[in-house]
């Protein structure tokens, strides 16, 4: 059996062997986690997302999605657009985490420049997703609508993180933060079957939204989804992250620092020592 597949992109066609695909997917999953959770000394050995994605974007996208379903329907072009938007969202997630980890080193102008670049891309992506939503109809591939929903709630988590990085004084009671949390949970709940969504991309958006959440209902729901994800991926680190998040909620409810502020300060989330 041929264990390779091809993907088409603006940069041409590339074949990724199955073994290489697994390694790349594992790298992508670990990369976002490492950017946030690794200690400072270990973080220095990780390449910047502002460089690595420019160099390996085609290989990464191929590893995550491939193009084995490109001939499923005449509307596969729409799926490819949404798939590209998901990958761009993940890239921006990594860039925001990189900025978060280098806040003390960046002067205000550099920080603003980095965040403005990411925000510009986020705006373009959201416009693409809204346009894609209009293009969907009853003949659209089911996977296409599933990936669109995933892209939408992934985007909400980026808005939360970007806002907090731009204004560290914002708290979970801020109406715009609350709006994005509500949108995230609402959109997430609307996806009844996300079996085809790459699970490796779900952890950090759930974590971000969990840190920004305020209501008990949202927190119970997000905790449940995190535990399900840890079970499905058989990764103890997800249970550890969830437990630390619950600890921050308890501290917040007793008058301590908000979990959203703890997200930026990484207070209580030093799980990799």
C-alpha cells in the first residue's frame, strides 16, 4: 500500500510520507504547547513561528490535512479555502503565544507591530470564513461545514488572546471578552460531530477560552471537553492542564488573580519544569 499522499497549494505539489506526516503532526501539536508551557531556558531552543511557518507552511499543512478528499465534490474548493484558514489561525495562535512569552523583551513598538501584523491576518481570515459561510448550501460536503464551524471557534479564542495581549488590564468581565467566550462556547456546542477535526489543534483554544470564562456553566462545559480531549488523545498533560485551570478558577472565585490574567502571566501554569 502506498502510505504517501499529495497536497496542492500555491507553492506547488508536495508528497509527504506517512511516517513524516505523523512526525510533523506531533511537532505541530507539541509546538503550540511548548511555546506556552516550556520554561524560559527551553523556550530559547524553539524557532520563532514568524520564521518557521514561512519556511515549512506547505509541509505542515500537508501533514495536517492532505488532499485525499479533493475530489469528493464539485465544491471541494470551498473546503480547501476553509482548511487554509484553519491552518492560518493555528499559525497566528503560535505567533500570539510567542509574543506572550517575549513580552518582557519586546519594546512597546515592536510588540504593537507584531500584534498588528497578526490582527491584520486575523481580520482577513474572519472575512474569508464569513464569505465561506455564505457559499455553503445543502450540496456542500459535510466535512466542509464541520471544518468551518471549527475555524470559527478557533478564531474566537485568538480574539480573546489578542485583546488581552493588547490591553493587559482587560478582565473576564469585559463585555467584548465575554462576547468572544459566549461565541466560542455557542459555536463549539453547535458542532455535534467533529471526528474529522484534527484533535491536536483543539487543546490550546479550549485552554484560552477556559482562562477567559466566567460563568459556571461555561467552565463545566469546557472542563468536560478538555477531559474528553485528554481521553481521546491519551495524554496525561491535558488532564494536568485542566486541573491547573480549575485551580486558577478557585483562586479567582476567592478574590485572587483572574484566570485570564494568569494566562498572560503564566501564573500556576508552570507544568513543565
